[in-house]
C-alpha cells in the first residue's frame, strides 16, 4: 500500500502538546478485496472489515461479556504490574500503541507516570483524535502525537515523527497479534523491531491455549453479541457495496482448530443461494462457510520462539492465575542494551503472578 499523502496538524489552543498526523493510503478498494476473497476457495474475507463503526461498537460490547475473558484478564494483569513492567525498560519512555482506538489500555500505562510521550496509532480517525486530546488533558506531563495510519504497512514512515525520549516501548495490546497467521505475525514483529533501537521494548498481550469449551464460549457467547459482530460484515457489505446478503440465511460459527491452535470465525450459508456483491453474483452451496477471522492461541514458549526469530528477547511474562492470557515484555537485543537491562532483569523464568482475572479455571 502506498502512502500518498501526509498531513500534520498541531492542534490549537492550550493543547500544544498534541500533534495529529494522518497518512492516507492508496488502498485497494474494499470491493476488490472482498470479491477476491469470495472468488477463492474456501471463501474468506479479510477480518479488518469487521471493524466499521457498528463492528467496533459490537466489539466493545464483546469486551465486556462474561464469556469473553481476554479483555478483563489483560486489564487486570496490566493494572497490577504496569509499574514493574515500565521500570524494566526505563524511566523516560515514548509509548507507541498500534491499534490504540480510544487509548483505554494506553492510559493504564500512562498512569504510572513513566512516559513522557505517547504515540497512539489507529487506522480510523474516529476515536483517535478525541482520545488523543483527552489523554493530553489528563496527563499534563505527556506529549501526545496521534497518527492515523495503517500500521501494517506504514511503520517506516513513523520513525522520523517519533518524539524524543530515552527509550521506546511498543505496546501491542488485546491479543491483536492473534489475528495474524504466524508468518504475518512474525513479519509484523519484525517491523516493530525495525522501529526500535537496541534496548527498547515491546510489551505485547497474547492469548494462551486452553480447553476448547472456554475458547468456543468466548467466541460464540451466550448473548449472541459475537454472532452479531460477525454477521455485521454482511450488513456492512449491504450498506457499502450495494450487496444483498440476507442475514437470516447465514449463521455465525466459531470453531477451535486445534491443529493450528486457532479459533476460526466463519459465516455459514444455511442454504444454496446466490448473492449480489458489487458487480458480481456469488454462489453459495448449502452449509458453505466463509472464513472471517482467526484468533491464534499461543504457548509462552511458542510466542518466545516467534519473538526471538524477530530479534526480541523476553525479559518477563505475566499471566493470570488460570494462565488464560499472557503479557510479555521483550527487548530488542543487541550489543549495547541498556544498563538497567544488563543488571539482573534478563531472562526470568515464566511466572504466574497473582491477579484477580475473573477468568474461569481451565
Ligand atoms: C480483537 C483480535 C483481539 O481475536 O479475540 C473477538 C477479535 N473476534 N471476538 C480476538 C474478536 C471475536 C479479538 N481481537
């Protein structure tokens, strides 16, 4: 994807600590991408299209569901350990948060007062601009540079914009890394690595392998919110691509693919049918599925290995008592790592630290 235009604006008034940059991408259109996925076999749709305004609203509701353990578990881990985590990297941090949205989790880190700069990144400007102003108002010691960009393709352009600070910390929360197939996850970690200097950190939340029942409950919740979230894809295509999906003729399916350690969301056609999408008519067999999202579940050892292959060494990992979710702190390795990293914090063994996660016991 090419970055065709850049705008930087310093927002006026007393909020001179806030900058806002927008990279506009010459993206392939949604119609092209969706049709390409519907022509392939098996059919698939890029999961990023789940997150329009309505999808983001539904996702926020998912995060509050009793059946969906990841959000509250990660939040509990961060609340309990934020200070320890940030002190392992350094006293004067620039925190870069890809996919920050409303910056909710970034705030948990800023409350420790270990950061002098905050760089939230999000593809959508909807929440970002307001959230950046709010962060600047609430954290007077922090300068905020919000960047609207597709961080999957635009990170190279970010480096020159980063505010000065002693250390950088990329904070990639919410097990978003789990949405990527392993080669893409590894390449994203590689791009994170390229944005950092030796001794800088990566703090990343990822979901852990666990029993199938707990996993399927989390992705096929009893209140049907995840089903609505998945089906909203079709409603979105009806709204934006002039498609004519009948939502009552598709159903949400969540399956744990144990061989690949991933939850898969699908939309299953309940009957043979044809659907118009843009200029094309797409045929579905009865019970044919479209794959709409994967959510990979890792082991600590597996995640460490992937991170190591991208040049990251783990300093520590925190988990809830049920080992449902992990937050790992990695450092970009290299000769001149920071003194604080060389004096005793390296390579700690896996520890399950006590936090009130509310997660179900496996
Ligand atoms: C946003 C990728 C973290 O995989 O758990 C939640 C998305 N999909 N329920 C996840 C999601 C269905 C979520 N992530």
